[in-house]
C-alpha cells in the first residue's frame, strides 16, 4: 500500500498506525517506510506500508495493490505505478483524476466529510484510514484504536474514533 499526499495531512502517521496495528494486534508482519518532500509542510510525502502473513524481503512498495492520493501532485506522480486491478482512493476535494487507470477507483469527499461531521482537520488521516479499512479487509478498526490509545492524548481519542468510523461509513456508502 502507498499512502501519498502533502506534509501536514498525516499520511506518514497513518502508515505508522496501520503497520503498528497489523504487527501488535493482528499477528501479521509489517514494514513502513516514508519519503518526505523538501518542505515539512506542504511538500510531497509518501508512506509505504507492506503487511503480510509471511516474510517481507524488500521494504519499499514498487507496485501498490492500494494507492491513496490526497493531493493532485501525489496522484500525478503515483497513479502510473498502481498494480493493475488494484484499488485507487482519491479525495475529491483535492484530486481530479485525469488519466485512465486499470484499477478500482474510489473518489470520496474525505476532507469535506471530516470538516462537516467533526470540524477538526487534524483527524483527516484517521478518516482516510477508515476509508481504506472499509474498502479492504486488512486490519480491524479496533486494532487501529488500540494503537491510537497508546499514541495520542486521551482527550483526542473520541474524535479519532469518530473519524475512523466516518471513513468506514464513507467507504460503505460507496461500495460498487
């Protein structure tokens, strides 16, 4: 899986949370790596996550089964490498697909939904994780919440839980 966007959107954190949930609570093997653009905020970011039930021999995603693009720059850069038949998730508020891609494409208003339902952009990445978990059988949402319980202040747990469930609801409403 490749999660991509810009600095400040939380794609790196989301990748770390997902890999941690797989290893610590799902008895799977995972590796997560990241690439930052030249700027901390606003620059391109990429989080590679490989989850498996057997050994992982190379820590970088070459041809993702799942590609999430949260900015137009990320989409333009990464859409050509998605595995044929894979899943491409884009945020309709930031990305306009312009190319034909041999993948299942899910265009969802992730950021807009977070702002309407929760009003705090800080949980955008957790909502995106909820979308992914709602579209593919990877790790259980409760495993993600267990990781969050150890990583964030207790006062932020409820909005993160809401964001995760909002993402899953978005995914469920867009199944086809």
